[in-house]
């Protein structure tokens, strides 16, 4: 196992850590798969609760070359010198990291993994750059809209309150918030009777953007994995499923889209058991993903079996 810090980018102000298994000369090989771990918010390259360190080492053992870095102004990376908004700079800096790995190791295909806001960047770069062949979205956040507020209330009642004895007692003794209960029930009924209900209440430009993104993934055969913690606050996967209903089902049916649920885990995958579960989900998915790249595929499968 080899890990070393590097400075990269147009002005070498970005800092990242490359992890590889140390076997062979990567620059002399073709069909290498590079993995980029994209940080969330103000977290630097270790990720929340050092989860990216564990993930990088696990994937390096499978034969990947893994690169985790901090966006400008976070961790060891310096601030940007231009006025590019953060929403655009994270995309630009991710592509700079891909350029760096391509020059250094000959990587031609990439898999991006991101948690929370890093999942949004992962999705956006996967749409924009044809070198991305796979993307893992861990607890992607949903926008704050009327639809997501209804989804949050719906998840609370249907996942928790429905199975809580004290909540039933409050309902029986007229102590519940009946307005919220009715909103949750009516939203569920509408989702049954009107499959396109979620799309109809979202801004057309949002629906159009997500729809076109999924169509692009299908055309390019980009594989997606969405990992979500089991919580009423985790709405990203459900939001995508409801808005991109037809395209979501099509990708799911073709095997390009996979979903996994983390039981007993919070947004930052804090319990150790939840971290191990997430590492296993991603490792297993990587084996399937790398069957699309023969050389990496054989190394990854061997890495799991040994």
C-alpha cells in the first residue's frame, strides 16, 4: 500500500492524497480505473469521520488508484484566486484532479464517489465529463421545496410514527397534529393515484435537468449507485426517483442503476457498523462495475477473493 500527498491544479494550490496498492508500474498500463473521492461541505480529504481514508485503502487493495483531495479553501488546499462561484469551482477542480491523474498514471476511465454535497458534485461532473464511467452518491441532499417537505413528513409518519405506541395514544386522545397527519396521508394517496404527481409540482427546469442527465447516463452507459441512510431526513434517492420516474425505472431495469440502504446509520455514516456496511456496498458494486473494464475487473475480483 502506497499513500503520498501531492500538490496539483493549474497553480498547484490544491492538495490531495493518492492511494495505490503498490504493485506494478501504473503509468505503463492501460484500462486503469481511477477513483476520486469528493469531499462534502468544508470537510477535507479524510472525509466525515475519516471514512474516505478507509474507503481509499479498501479500493486500493482491489487494484484501484484512488485520489482524495480537498476543494479550494478546505484542508490543505489554498483558496482560489479567481471569482468563480463555489458551485462551479468544485466541478472545475474535480476535472483538474482527473486531468492530473490522467497525465500521471494514464487513467482513461474514472469513478467518482461523493457524500452529501460531494454527491451533487459527483452527479454534475458525471454528466459533464465523458471520462466518468461510474458514480456513487452517498446520502445526496434534496432541494428544499414543497415536495421535499411533504416527503419528509411522509417518511416520518410511515417509517416511525406508524410503529410507535405513544403516537397512537396521542392520536386516540386528540393530541396529534392532525393537519400534518392528513398532509402525509394525502401525499401518499396522490403518489398512488398520480404517478407523475412529484414531477408536476417541481419547477420544469429542475425536472428537465434531471431527466436529461439520466438520458445522458443511459446513452453513455454510466453506472450509478445511490446509498442512503434509513432516516426521514434522507430524501435524495426518493426525490430523484419521483422526479426522474420513467428514466429512473429504465436505468434500474437495465442494471445501470443500483440502490442500497444503510440501516442504523446517520447522514455522515457515523457508527462503525454503518461505515463497514457502506464500504461493503461500494466494494461489491465496484466488482460489478469493473466488469465493464476487463483488466481492472480481474484485479478487483482477485482483491476481494484474497
